[in-house]
């Protein structure tokens, strides 16, 4: 080992000691430093003693005792980001993609009014994973990396929408059915025997389970490299110290970090102390509430936006899911990445970050007014238009409250448990071919057609019906989708800066715990999907009769559904804007508090000195006899002159001539 001593002692200089630092070529350079700068906790090296690397430098990639040398090249934040992006994309594809796409299919398959599936493993990835990235990255780059991670987490649901919509065009039991008759829209060779329906029929049940199986296999493969990373990467200690400067501090004292005392009692005390520090941080709590409001809106839109578009614009469930996927890919992923980029590009502090969140949230108030646009319901015989009016060609609609039949189908002995809607030549939907009074089936027709339908028309040429619902003539979809995309874009732009502000305003050691509390607050508040689902359910006008109980909904009131979605969106945006404003109002750092304290002390000291000097000067003037020039010459700094000019501003002894 080679050492170079650059210290030069002089008689007047303090005693110098030598500090050993590693250099790139593996040798060591002796750097002089004064004795008073030496860390008292650091003991000087004995002769022949070697320098041991720090804990973060000694941690290697691997799986317990298996630590291959080739794996050490991946011990960098970029590679951890790579694998976390895959994990986030797969998890988002399942939880926020496949689940939302297949929700209406699962309702039909199991006769359920609502179905909510949540991934229990979502919390660790978005708490521990985000904290791991933040601890191992510099302050300027942290938001950018986390923005990329969340961008992929948003792209995942978009892929789930697109892939899930394609899987729904496959029959649910395609793997066990020897297909020979009805062609499928994806593969002409894949056909379903003994079925009188295809993917266009409302009774079609798609292969909802395929996406879950494939994503489970991919998630298992991705978990292997993630488990091989060490608890910390090189440079993490320096980055942690850098981020402590922006931690929120109250007016009375600095934020205290607690150390874990060995034992169960010590751990419980540490948890209690951490909870107390976080819950008394108003900036952190306001950001949590803002995140909860924004998260509930996103969850509600992600879950029920496909259903809203499906019924509002009379589309197939797979088509509606693909439209939402087209919106989610550029707006979700691009908005999240853009939010992280803006924080890095302008090197924003916490106040600037919260201001950015507030600035992109306020315009959403105008954008969500797009839900005022709604399409008229398609006429449905016995639901929103009486049978006689439908038979006479009337288009005036009003919801009848219950499903009302007519004598034109009395001889058919129809059942409400068999919902198989057909579209008549009069552009009116009928509950089933039976309730349309159809007597004949036209063979070899695709889609299936029926003839001699007595409830549709009295004219022989107009007594036909086609399998499926009638299409809507609404032309608002090209207007709705771009504005809805702008709402999603602005919402996702705010998500990444809000997360960055949450991480920076809490102590370094409590960041994982802080994100966990944020998730609890977001989940324990009124969940968005439940609220959206309830408001959509109350607009249902025709429920499935399943053994005397309500099953899935067959038709909604489009106008009421649109207004309910508008009310929830406006309420959520108002709350998030309010909490972002309060977070900005309450935020203070230790430096700001110390400066404020110094200013207040300076003002108090100045006032005290002024009164003290004035009193002492008055006392001396009172004690001295008039015209005593010697006493006046003794007046010093801060004393009052007899000529009434006030305090001596120069701070020097002066004599006054009368």
C-alpha cells in the first residue's frame, strides 16, 4: 500500500493529522486536516491496519450466500428502476387493467351487481419500492426516476385494457370446447358449437381469466432479480443527508428522529414516536388527503369509465375498454413522466412542487364539465317506451318504473330470466326474441335474425329483429374522449410531484412508514370504485331477475349517470385543490423557523436595548447637575443626547456644545 504525505507543519500552525482517503487507482492519499476537525468517534488507524469499506459499499447483489461477480454490475439505481418498472407495469395491468375490463363480464357470469378485486401486494411495491429509489438517488434525479417508475405503472393498466378487451372476444371455455360452428371475431378458425350467441351478444361471457394467468407467470419471473438487490446502493448515505434539509419542521422544535431500542417495547415506542411525528406534520397530512381525493377519482374512472362509455354511447364492452386504453397509454404514462420531468427540469423545492400540483389541478374544474354531455337512451320496449307506442313508431321516451309487457307476446310464455336483447327494424330494443313476439328463426344468419315478430310491426316487411342491442345515433364520442383525456393527463401530471413532496417533507428514516400511512389514509377513506359504483347503480332502470333478487343491470338512465359522474369529479377536484393549498400554506423548514426565530429575537433584543439605554441615559441626565459638561462627555453608545437628537447612531462618545 502506497501513501503520499502532503502535510507541511509549521511552528505557528496547529498540529495536523492525516486522513486516509481511497483514490481510483487503489492507492491512498494522505490529506492533512486540523485536529479540531477530526471526528471524535473515529479512532486513528494503528500501524498495518487496513481501511474497511462502509456497509453500503460492502453490500453485494445476490441471493443470500450466492453472490455471483457478474451480478455486481447491476448494483446501480438504473437497473433497480428497470425491474421495478416491469413489476409495476404487470401489477397495474392486473389490478387496474384486467379487473376493470372484465368487471361487467364477471357480473354477467356470476350474476353479481358489483365486483371489486384488489391486489393485496400493491402496497409494498409502491411504498418500499419508491422509498428504495428515493434513498439511493440524488435529490435532483429522484423525482425523475420515480416518475419513470410510475409511468410504467400507468402503462400497465393501459396494456391491461387493450389485452383484456381482446381476451373478452374469446369464449370463456375456449380451452375445453371443440369449436365447429360460430366463428370468433379474433380467429375465424376458433368457433363455438351449440351456442346461439357470439361476441356481439350481451349474454356473451369472454375469457376473463386468461390475463390473470399470464400476468401471474410474468410477476413470478420478475420477482427473482428484484430479490437479489442489496438493502442499499453505493452513495445512499450522502443522498439521505442531502434530503434532510427539506424536512418539515414545526415552529417550536426541529423534527426528531427516533432510534430503535432493542426489544419489543423499544420497537413499539419507535412506531409510536414515528406516528406522532408524521401525524403532527400538517404538510404531510394535507398531501395525504389530496392524494386520497385524486386517487379515488382515478380509481373510480379506471373502474367505471369503460362501463360509462359502453352504455352512454351504446358500444360493446370490449370496444369501450379499448377506448379507455387508448386514453390511458399517452395520458397516464406521459402525464406521470411529465410531472417528474418538470420537477427535475426546474429543480423545484417543496413549495414549488406543491404549487405545481395546485396549478394543474385547478384547470380540471372546467374540464370535468364534459360530463354534462350525455346521449339519449335507445328506445327499449317496456322500459322507457310502451309497447303500443313502439308498435306505432313513436320515439317519445319516458322510464316506466318497471318492465311492462304487452299482449302481443302473451302466447309465447316468455320469462324475464332469459335476457337476450334484439333490435327490431323500428330501431327499438326488445328484452328477448320472445318478448318481441318473434315466431321464426332465420337459418344461417350471422348475426342471428328473427322473423314474424308481432310486437315490432304490423307490416310483414317490418317484422324482423337482429340479435344484439340497437346502435345509438349519438355523435358526442369524438368530443368526449379528447376532453376526458385532458382530465386524465392533468391528474397524472400532479401525481408524481405530489409523491415527491410527500417523501421530502418527512424525516429520512420514516419515509417508508410515511408512504404506508398515505396508503392507509387513501384506502380507509371512501373508496372511489364503491362510490362510483353506488352512484351508477342508482341510475339503473332494469335489473336482472335472478331467483327473486337483483342481478346485473341491463339498462341505465344515461342523463342521471352523466350527472352523478360530474358531481363526484367536481367534489374530488375541489377537495384535492383545497388540500394542496393548505399543504403549501403550512409548509416550513428548519431553516425558515430558525431565521424567523432570529428575527424575532433581534426585534426583542433591539426593543429591550432601546428601552434600557433610554432609561439609563435619562437617569444619568437626571443625576448630573445642569451645565455639567464633563458628565455629558461621558455619554457612550446608545445614550441620549441632551440636544434631543436621540440615540448616538455612531456608537462613539461625543460631546455636545450648547
